[in-house]
């Protein structure tokens, strides 16, 4: 290497540089055409669903056989697959896109562009999650492990639909604060390995702590509702349960008891506690200008 050659740095980007990059990424995301945005959103829904599939499988039957905390840790580690695929393979995830608020408060993205992105991505994530649910049912995964995997999914989802609004709202805030911090850390990373390591701890923490993620719930709860109605009688006999043992699993509870408060909490956690706070810390001196 000659003295005139630039020195390549492998250090992570510092927070002010991450803030600049996050704002630029927000502008790019807000200007994606409809079909690119929608297709990448479907992929993100499927990717997060695959993380949920992995987590549900690994933790099935863990109750009573491993310490509670260890089971939660394993569930969190395996769920990381979802965000790793979103970030590294490339996809549009509603919760991560809450960081577009940084470009919004700088006046580089309008209200219309912000809401357009969120609505398209949210709908695409839902399509990808539901499509994964149907594939899991078609492959007769409920027969694996003598039905214990679906028992785990039913138990998890029934609990998600039985909590008060304020609890789910607060759990949603904490969840997306961690998810957006994971995305934030990835923007400071320079290698694939860096990005994976940046994702593991925040995502493992949110799952292990029982926080609520709206896109993950688009897989968990519809999957459990459909399983409750479609599982053959032989499976119910095998797992020793009946559909009546899961009274919270209804479409009404999914949308109005769980999804609405969790989504609102996710928006607050990602947009306000991460996006706006970091914008205020590092970008406010450049001006605050909101365009409608």
C-alpha cells in the first residue's frame, strides 16, 4: 500500500453518522414505487413469520423441562432469524420503518409519503404473514412432535389475546424500541457479521421479556385461530386439549384486543423513543421543518 492510498476503516459508524444515514434511508424508503414496496413488505412479513415458526418449534414442550428463563432465551435467539433476513436479504418491515420519522421531522419526507409507506408496508407484512400461516397448515406441521408445536402456538396466542389494552400498548412500546435499536445498530455496522451480532441481543431481549410485535402477531394469532378451527379431532386428542380451552382466539380479539394497541405501542416505541430522540440529539440543528 502506498502512502497515497486511503486507509480503510473497519470501525462501526459513530452515532451522528448513523443518524445521517438513517435519515437518508428514510428518504429512499419513502420514495419507493408501490410494487417494489409491497413485494418487499410481503417478504418481510414472511421472514418475521419464519422467525416465529423457528421460535415456536424450539420452545415447544420446554415448560416443565427447562428453567423458565432458559426457555425464553432460546425462543428469543431463534426468533432473531426474522430480522436477520429482513435486514440482510432486504425487505420492508413496518416496525423498522418507523425510523422514517427522522426524515419526516427534518422536512425531507411529507406526511403523505410517511403514511403511504407505513400503510403499504403494514398491509404487505400482513399478506406475507397470512401466506406463511397457510403454508404451515398445508404442510401439516401440526402433526410434528405429536401436536406439541401447535399446542405451544395456541397457548402463546391465547395469552396474547387476553391482556388489557394498556398492557399491550406498553409492551408494544418496549418491543419496537428494541427492534428499532437493532436496526439503528445495523446502520452503524460495516459487515454482515456486524449486522447479525447487532440484531441478536435487542431482538432476543424483546422476545425473552414478552414484549409485543405487531407483525409477529400477524403470524402467531391468525395461525392459532385457524388451527383452532381446522385441527383434526385426532390432534386435539393427542395434545389433551379442546378448542374451548382457548376462548380468546377469535378474529375480533385479534384485531381489537391485540393488534390495535400493539401497533400503536410499536409506533410510539420506534418513532418517538428511538427515531425522534436520535433526530433531536444529532440532527435538530439542521432544522425542524414538517411538510404536509
